[in-house]
């Protein structure tokens, strides 16, 4: 089968396409014929070396997979050949106390990103798998756990968005941002998109943003206060950049919840603690969501309350796809189609 391989982390050109044997399932895995696989910020970090893969070199990137089951491990129950499935982005044991009470993201065995998706076939562990509802295209299903699931955890469970609240979303044109906007609205909030790309303003409005603020200079906090009539109650920050944090933090309403879900580069933020207690602001972090969030995310898409917004490319064009990932030029989540 055709699969991508990275022998040395680095530039987009470091992702090679090779002919390799099709994987066999271990006892608690299924092998999936990949219909689509996402191109995520974490994949970018795996490729450029910001994160260290927990598997050996060479390795195959890709953790956002949907496809059809073609082989089943000998201890697998609940899945059969021919099932349409999608996976959560990280593995969990399924047996420890946290897994048994539905807190899979705090699995006591530690959670690890899936690998191997940028290929024609991939072996996936069963604990993170769900069947895809009939009315969701597998191409749309691939990224739902990572995009909708993560933002549902961040906004519903951690940010506790209430109807009518202003939810500000950074990196709004990206995969987490576009889906976070829709999740914010599904929870009854107003979606305030912040983007550094003026060229994305019209697309963001068309995608449902109630307001769009272009992050340029340091004074755009005043515009945020104006369009939210006093500042946002919840922030979904999936960029984690100091040039965004400082102006947005300044704009916050009282009792606001500032939720980090991602950081593209490792940079520190400046913070005066006085601003935290003065307005009783919370700064929280949100992980990738539990299985219940994944199931609810599939349901939201199946019911048409959230659309999976993907930007597909052929697996053969994986190098160009990585260049586009580096240039942030995907609208929504880029996906590779084998
Ligand atoms: Zn992802
Ligand atoms: Zn566990």
C-alpha cells in the first residue's frame, strides 16, 4: 500500500511517499481503509520537530481518520468488517478508573496521539473508535473528533458557555476556529471571530461569525469591546500567541473564562495577576475531549447543527498540503484523500 514516511523531522519535503506492507491488526485493533485523514496543527508539529513522536523513526503522521474496517483483531467486539468508523485523535486504555467513568483524556496509562493515518490503510486501537452515522460522509467524519470534539469540550465543559454570551475565537479561519464558531452558536452563544488574515473576513461571515475582528496592531481590543458591548464572556484561543493574548485579555468582560486549546509556537504570555482578581477572570486549558464529546460531536453534525468544513487534497500531494499547512492557507481543516 501507499503510505507517507518521515525519516527526519523538518520541512514539507521531508514527507516521503513509499510502498509499504499493509498493517495487520493486533488483538485490540482494527485495520481501516482510509477514506480521509486530517492535516492538523499537531501533525505540523510532528513533522517540523516541535513535538517528538512516541513511535520509532521512520513514522507515518496522521491521527484524524475515517474509513471502512477491513480487518479485525481477535479480541475486538462491537466492530466488524465493512463498518464505517472514525477515530478519536488519541488513544486511551479503556480500562482504568478514569476511562471507566468517561474521563478518557485523563487516562492513567497516559494518552498518546494515534499515528499512521497519512496512508491508504491504518491500524487503529478500538477504544477510540465510533461508528459514523449513515448521513455523514466519511470525508467529513475524519476530522470531527479533533475539530468539533475539542471545541465542544473547551466551550461546553470547560468554558461553560451560556446562551447569549459572546464567545471570541482566535485563529477563526482554521480547523479549530471554524468549528469552534459553530459549536459556540449551537450552545446559544454569539460567535466573535478574530483572524489575522483580512482576506478571510467574508468567508468567516459566510461561515456564521456574528462579528469578525482583524487582529492588527495592539488596539483592536477596543473594537472587541465595541462589538461585544462590553467584552467577551468566553475566549477560545487555539493560537496561544502573546500578540493575541494581551489585547484580548484586556477586552474581557467580568467573570470571563479564557480557554486555551492550542499553541502554534512556544511563546510566553505576559500577565498581571491584578487583572485576574479585579474582574474574577479564569484562565483554563482544555484537552481534546472525551468519548462522550466525540459521540455528541457526531450527533451535532448528523443533525446539521454543525457542519464539518474540510479542504480536501490528494494523498499524492502531501508535500504541497504540508506547505499549505505551514502557510495557514486551508479554510477549515485540510484533509488528505488516498
Ligand atoms: Zn488533530
Ligand atoms: Zn485509561
